[in-house]
C-alpha cells in the first residue's frame, strides 16, 4: 500500500475523530419554573441582584463521570462589582449554571448558553447555599452590559429571544434601570 495513501487515510480518520469527539457540543432544552413578565416581578423574586463578571469557572464538584447519562453543572465564580438588592459580604460568589464542558465535550441549555469570562452582567439571583446562587428563570434573569447600557440576554442571543422578549430593555442606561428597581 502506498505510504502517501496510508498517511492520508490516517489523517482523514483523525479528523473525523477530532470532529466527533473533541469538539462535540450537546444542546439540552429546559422549561423554566416561572415566566417573568417584567423586571419588577423578577426583582421581587430575587434574593440578590448584582452587577458582576465571571472570573473563572469549573464543573460543579458533584458531577458524575458519564456525560451521556447526566446533566452537567458549572460553578461560575462571579466577581461582584455592585449590589442592587440583597446582602453580599464577599467579593466573589458562585453562580451555578446548567451545562458544562468535560473531556472536550460541551453541554449547554439551548436558550441559556454557558457564561463567558469577563463579560459584565446584571444577574437576578436566588440563593441555594452559602454564597451559592442560580439565575432565576434561566436567560430571563441574565442581562449583559455594554458601554453603560443594559440589554436582556434575548437582545444579545437570538436563541433566548422568545423567552425574554417581554423583558427587553432596548439598551437602557444602568442608572435608569437601577432607578426602576427602587
């Protein structure tokens, strides 16, 4: 057998392996406990409302080894830059999110993808343990801040548009939104 042919065949199989196993992404679908109709309603349901950014992330410690049979969770270390509601005595909190990356395989909720590091966000949070929270309503309680303006996650990510359309802010200034929450 020709060496060039054998090398080419090996490269093709390696490429299929890389596409299939290393960069595999799995989307899961979620239904949310409550559909929020406005920011005031979310504020009333939140234990903590903060502005902050993800400084690091890791799989939650209770994750089983088999990706194919379990849902993953990521613990995001969020550095709090401003507290809008509630009490937070530490600078960094854990915000748990459904989904994660294990062995090069990404699993995430269709309309609530994994957080990105260093993106400034406004989060509506519910406490479930000491300094541990989750975002209420998935993408509904997640906003991004760009140049002092706040956008609902659906205004940033098309997949979240249908669940967040009633929560759109149209790029309201941070201070105007803070005044609305008072």
